[in-house]
C-alpha cells in the first residue's frame, strides 16, 4: 500500500472535536475523496474506519453525496468525557477502481459538557419506595445521593459547594435537607392519614442543571386497633328441628386496621354449644346439631346464648366479643303418643249400657311444649263390634258401652273378644296421629247350672266286668257360653267294706271305670251319686249299677294237699287211708261238681268215687300194682286232681258258659313188701390221704401246698356235683333209714364200705308234708327224691 499510495483523502489527516454525550448521527468531521482521471467509476471501496486508537465503535463514516463524506457519532457507546478517553485516532482507508489506495488519520478530541446531576444508588435505576410504619415519630426516612459528572463546584444559597435539593408538593408532611436527607414531619395514623405519598425530589447543580426523581412513600398499617361488629341485632328466633347447615345469621365485623379486607378476621364461638357452629372465615352462624325444643334442657330453657368472638389474628391479635341469644320456637313435630298403645280390658257380659271401660286420656300425651301444639282429640272408633262401644267425646277419650252384651244370645255371634281401634290426632297442623288398639274381652258370667241328660241312670253289669263300662256314660250340659268345662266326680256310694272306691269317673268325659272286681255274692247293687260342676255351680244325678251273677267262683276243696303211704299189696276198691275231699262253690250247686285226675295217675291206679254230682268224694284204689312184671316202675305218685262246676251243663252249654275249676294235689308213696328186692347202686367214698413233707428250709412248700389244696378242693366239689346228679337220675328213692320209723320195711343188705376219711354231704330240700297214718305224727318229705323227716 505504501508503494502505491496516492493522495485520495482530501482534508486528511486532520483534528476535530465532538462534545460528550453527543447523540447518534452528530457530524464530527467532513472530508472529500479525489480519484484518478482514469477511474471514471469512482471508488471501489468506500472510506472506512479500519482502526481506532483506542478501539471504539463510537464513530462511523456516512456519504454526503458524490465524493463527500463525514464522520458521525454512532451513540454506541455514548461518549463520556468523564469516563472515556479524551481523544481517538481514527484510521480511514479508501480505494478507487484503479486500485489506488489512501490511508489517513482523523484525530477526534472529546470536549467536556456541563451535565445534569446524577442520582446514585437505587434512585439512579428505579423509583424508590419508602415504607413508614404508622405511629413512628418524625425522623429521617431516606438519604438521597446525587453527583455532578463534571465534579464541578456545587453552588448553594450560602455560596458553598453543594447541590440544591427541592421537594414537591410542598404541602406533604415531609422535608428534604441540603444534605439530601428526607425527614417525616409528623406521626402517621394509617386509619386517618393518606396511605401513600408521591414526592418529586429535584437536585440542581451550580449551573442550574437539575434532575428529578420520584419517591413513593407508603404508610404501613400496624395491628393497633380492635375489630368491631357491624351487626346491631343480638336476639334471633328460629324454629326447632332445623336441618344441619341452616344459616341463622351472618355475623359481620370490621377491623379499623384493615377496612378494605374482612377476610383477615377470624370468628369463633367461645361458649360450649352443641347446636351451632360458625365459619371462622365468613362469620356465618349455622345449625350443626338437632335442636329438639321438646327435650331437656331446651324444654325448660329455650334460649341459647352464644359468645361470639372476632379476632384480627388467629393467635394473639386484638379481639372483640359479643353475646347472641337464639330463641328456639316450638313447632308441632310430635304426634300424640299413648303408653301403652295397646289396651286389654275385660267386661262382664250383661253389663248395662253406659258402663265406663277406659279413659284413654290418662295414657296419652303430646310432648310438644307449646300448648297450641300439644292438644289432641280421639276419633275414628272402629273395628269389629264397635257398635257396642262409643267415645263419650273426642276430647275426653272415655270409652263406654252402648248396649249390654249377652254371650248366650245368638245375635251376638258369641264373640268373646272385640278388636277396636281409636285414632289419637293433633288438633294443630300437620295433624300427626297414632292408632290405639283396644281388645275388650267379654268375660262370661256363670248364669246356668249344669243339667244332666237324665236325673238317674241304671246299668246292669256282669260281675266279671273290668275297666271302662261302655256305653256307661253320664252326661251333663251347661247353657252358658262359652260352654263351661264340666268336671264329674262321685260324691257318694261306689264303695264296699273291702274297697273304698270300686268305681272311678273320668273328670272330663263322665265315663265310669271299675277299679275293683265286682262280687255278686257280696253286693248285688251299687248306688252312686255323681256330681257335675262348672267350678261354681253343681248338679247331681243318681247312678244305679246292678251286678249280674256270673260263674266266677271256682270250687274250693279241703284239704287241697295230702300225702299218703300205702302198701304195694293194698286191695282194689279200698278208700286210700280213708281220704275224703269236701268242696264248696259260692255261685254253683254242689251237684255241679265233677272230679277227675288230670296228671300223675300212671296206669290209672286211682279214682274218685263218686266222680260227679256231689260236694264230697273219696280216693279209691282202682287197680292193683304190678312191679314184678315191670308194668309199674313208679313208687311215688303225684296226683293233680281237678274239680269243675259244669256237671249240670249240657255239652252245648259247656262251650258257651263260664266254667271254673278247683285243684287238689295228692302225693302217694307205695311201700314195697319186705320180700321185694330193690336194686341199689353201690356207693363210693372219696378218700383223701395226706403226707407232711414240710421243711423249714423249703420256702416254696407252703405256696405249693396252698395251691394244691385249692385245686383239690375244686376237684372234689366238681366230683360231688357229678355224683349228686348221677344219683338223682339212676338210683331209686333213698331214705330207707327214715322210713323205718314209719312202717316195718324189710331189711336190706348193706353194701360194704371202705374206711371214710373225708366225705361230702348233700342237703335235702323238703317241699311237702303229710301225716303218718299209723302214728298220726306229721312229717316232711322231698317230692323228687322221697327223703323224709319227722317234724
């Protein structure tokens, strides 16, 4: 560039000045560009600031037209004499179309200018807001700071270097000192004074230049006032039974500290109350619980007093209290009620019309407090049979009979219980009501005596009749309704010397039962007095029972048991031992007896004579004994003799008539002749032999001996039982030694016996007795074995 440099920039280099704080576009210096004649098209590169010393962008080059240009300020940054360099060297470069260039320097000097004072601190960048608490005494509330950019001497009223501060409007209770201190001149009251002040603070330098800033002063409210209630009414009335949420009153209050906002107040109920609550934010008092005017304590004290408190802080602010009285009015919300609601009464039949039965008002009440709400009437008597009853009046509630009721009258349908309903109803609206149920039982009166179907009854009863006599029925009726329960009893008769009560009558049915056997032979007729009772009234009837004779007695014979001994050679036709039987029968002719041997008469050796037609008969040997040929083998005959009372009955009548039979038992022992050989079975004797082998040193010996003895005794007992059984079944009758005292029996050869050491003896049971025909002495005998002994 240096080699080709040509003077193209006309008027440069040069020096120029510009005032500080110049706005953008202020002309600093004007120059021209000259080009070569060969460069007909002008410059190729416009004049440009290619460098500055110091560096800055505060300048730029603009074309004025043609080849004339000027250097202007850009305003970025704004030139400041006090803070920026005082001089700038700008290198300007230009090139024409031929390639010629030129570079030259323009020196720009910044000149000082008197500027307005400048506020410092927060006031320099924003509007300052100052807060002053109400009640604060006069004091300095803010310090204004300002400076002169040229740091020039400040002029004051006293010709000293200083700023001049002023405040508008002048009527505000503030002042500003020469030092810039702002003072309050009074103690502010937020509730009385303006809440905000706007002050224009002006600062002036010695040359008269000034700057103004606005200061906003806010008076801060402090909580120094009590809130107060704005409502005047203190007494309110509401009806009972309001639904929860019902608003009673909206309690309002204000706080002088905050007139424009009531949301900062807090409401509460100080007194304990279960019926109301208050919204702590809005002060709305509403119902929260059931309010029953008819229940205690409101029944006695219907006024509810509440202490309502309002506070301007939920914790420890200022507060005021107010008492509110709420009067609860009664409404008709309860139906009349009766206790009990169901009544059961009794009325005797045939009661006269107008008879008082029940006073309903004594049992009914309405718990509503207000007299206008607790009055009620009784209406609507209805139900089956209600025409027999009436209410004296709707007010009294007295129930009376309108006509007599006779249960026996079929027109009354024999109804015993009447079901009635009565409505008890409020007089006041909404006319609540309840139903009363009344059950009236017509109590029967026992007006009639029981009446038997017959005054007397007569029955024929066979003496053998047992149990209930059918149709032995005694019946009585009672005209009372409902039919009385009749009970029957025997009040006289019906007994004998042997039985206190032969007859029994069912207390409820009247049928008669025979408790003891009737005996025609003792009593042929029974006369009973039967009583029928309905628990109050009685009637009697006579019952005659004729006992009909029946053959119910059996023949009784004497003796009924005998025992004989007869020789084997007794002749046929002999009256055995002179035995004669005599029989009696209370209800049969002696000629009606028949005698026959039913059991034990083997080979028909015995018979009775006469066998019929007499009350006496003898025992006769009918055929001889034959033991030699073996025809007879029994030596003892046990005869069972039957005596019947049917001898006078025909064969046809015997199948239909009652026949009684007596019985006699005879025991006959046949005594053999002395030459008669009786086979015997040799007896045997059990011999026990003992040997003492005891040694003191043998400790086991006592144990073995004891055990062996027990086993031996058991064996001997068992052998004895077998022997006794075998003797009973195989041997002829024993007892020969005893019979020797009765008659002379032939001697028998005694079997040879061994020496007896130990013997078991069997005891004989004697189950019969008889008289010895020779000596006349009594003896006992065993009917099975024939063993005997003297008594």
